[in-house]
C-alpha cells in the first residue's frame, strides 16, 4: 500500500514522554516492523484493535468545506501514546498500524476551489476510498476491530464498504453528527459518504444522532422521512426543546442498527466548541459524546469506530488530541467488556 506510512518504534520513541515509576500506553502497544500483506501480518497477532489514521482533508475541500482535518492523526497519536498503562487502558490489545497520507492532495487543497480543482479533488477522494476500504476490510477479515482517526467524513464510505465486504453483507451505521452527509451523488466528497454507500448497497440501516435543524435542507429532511432504513433525531428536539430523552434515543438508535454488524461514526462537528471543519458554539458536550461511544461500543455487533472532521492547530492540538484519546479508550473499555 503505497499511501500507508507504517508507525515505527522510532516514531513511538520520539513521541513517548517517560516518567520514572510509571508505564505509558505507548510502551505496550504492538507495532508492525514491516508490511508484506495487511491481512497476513495481523491475522495471528494477539490484539483486538487496529488503530490507523487518515491524514487528509481533500474530501472536505471537495465539499467546499473548512480544511485542516489532515492534522487530527498527528495531534491524537502523541496524546494516546502518553496516557497511563493500567488495567483500564489495555494497550497490549492494541496495534498501531500507521496512517494514510496523500501528498498530491496537499497541493490541490492549497489552491482556490475552482471547478477544475474540485473535479480533481473528487477523483482523488475515490482513490482514498479504495485505500480505506481495503484497510478496513483486511482488518475485519483478520478478526480485529478498526479504530480510524482523522480526515473528513468522506472516509465513512471506505469504513462502511470495507466492513460490508469483510462480512459479505450490508451493514448498519450510527452517526453522531450535526449533518446527514447524505447529500447528492455528485462526485465523492465529505458530504455524501452515506448516500453513496446506501445507493451502492453496502449500507442498510442508518441512524443520525443530533442533526442540527438549521443546517439540514428541506429536501434532505424529505429524503430522510421517505427512506424507512434511515432514522434520526435532532439536537434541538433533544437538548433545546427537551421533546426527546437522550438515553431513550440511545436505545432507539441501538435498536435500529444492532441487528447486524454496525459502525460507530463520530463527527467532531457535533461536539460543542471543538475545532472542526464545521465547528459550532452549540452542540453536545464532551461527556455526552463519551457516553455515546461507551453505549454503542458495548454491543457485540459494534465493528469499528471512526472519529473525524477535527481540525486541530498548534494552539488547539491538546484539546483535540485529548478528546480523541478519551473517545478511543472509552470505545476499547466498553467493547472489550
């Protein structure tokens, strides 16, 4: 895989901050020294989770969005490695694989979004789709659970298709998000990963948790209400008008997706004041996001976690890196119960 950069022991040692009398998460995680074939390299490894990053924001750019999502992996990994190793964090059950990187995408993203550049970007998103699909399907076929960090929400496409190909069946998804990402199939970008996988027969049941009423078009609401396989709630119904109860809605979401293999998608846009491609001053709290991950990860059919759309800067990388690390460890703790 030419776009996969393996995470090496040298990378780990550069980022680790050791303290006397303490053992850090990064000291006990597993790594692959060199790659021959992903499935063969991991199938016999004694791990449950395979973490990899996607350092791209071309999918966001292709959707005329706020770029910067390519930095989330780098911000997260340095914090994850330096949490404590203890009975709660289980680092020996984790393989850190590395990250997908696309230098040619950086060149396009730094240009104005002209028609020509958007078209180029959407073609490149299709190439990224193939890589993510291949990685996720290989990891799932090898009996492990992928934890995917960073990039735009375009990468939901590869996660869903990869899981569907590995299980040889349509799969379900729950999406903690302010947006549907069920937009028109107009060329691949961060706003239509779910509509594409639904149209192509990889996605069956889809639950969107916490849609923002101000940012969902009338046309989209009509589509959602028409398609039986899609259920949703809105942030305003839950948190502003108190028409819906958070815990009852968690149960409703789980009953919609848990009958078969399902993925958990977390868009950082949904969390209040988190630097992301569509950051919002109004949204769920970090505590609610963590409870959400814990609740769905407990189910035996939860088959991957994807955390996307965060756009950390030097100033905000601690906030973002710690948030993503909390969500990763919440998933592992609940899933390996």
